[in-house]
C-alpha cells in the first residue's frame, strides 16, 4: 500500500483499550491493518468491540498498513436471544418432597473427584527466538513493544512476560533477545532477555 486508500471497509479483529491499539481485517481479504486509539479519539468514537465494521481511510505506516481516519462505525450484530425453555411436564410416579411439603431425604456424599493437571497452553503458531530493540515500555499499562532487528511486525509484551523472564522492567531503546509466538502480524513475546 504505497498511497492512502479512502473509504475502505474493515472489521475489528481485536482492540485492547488498556494497550491502546488493535487490528482490523480488511473486507476485501487483502490482510490486516493497525488501529490506534488516537484515531478513535480523533473521530470521538468509543473503543470498538470485536466484529465492529468500520469505513475508514488507510495509509502505509512504518510497520505496515494502518487506519488513519474513521468515517462510520457499525456495531456487530447481536447474537439471537436464547429461546425460553418450556416447563417440563411432571414426572409420573410418587410425588416429590416439594409437592408433599416433607423435607427431602439427605443425599449420599459424592466421592472426591480426581484432580487432573491441565496441560500447558500451546502457543498459537511457531515460537521464534529473535533479537530486537524495546521501542517503548509504558509503566501505566505495564506493556510495551519490541521492534525486531529483522523485518516483521512489532512484538507485544507485558509485565507478566518480564516477570516470567526474571526482569522487573526494561527501558526504551534496550536491546533484547525474545521468544515470540502468534501470527506474523500480531506476535506476542513469551520470554524477554537483555543482551
């Protein structure tokens, strides 16, 4: 995308208000684009839900296509309301304790269930060890972005990732080695190490 595109239809893939950004999926199937909170604020729009349709202008940013202006917003369709269940007909046989006014008979205790260990969550996509520079780390949101040394989208990380990596904080401009998972356009760091 070398020039600005006008009146493009896109659907919000995800938007995290606490991070201040998200991504939209282009209606023509040509890919995704970055959506920053500042564009929403400029249009006096609230944070969009997943599935919200936008008519917007797009331009090439430093790391790929991004939304630069929003013209209209259509909220996602509401799921159909659940149907009310018809009351069950009474069962045949002896009347229940509730029907006779008697106290119900005590139930036998259930045997304890075996506690099974949950398998660790599988990463969404192949894990890749790479090098980059911390673009920014925001103390308020406790999250940041790493700019890869090789081509690719910025890699998101948060304080939980830093703690798992044995770090308390990183500074803007620090060089790091990181392990990222997820799609190429929205990678997430699982480990961050200072180099």
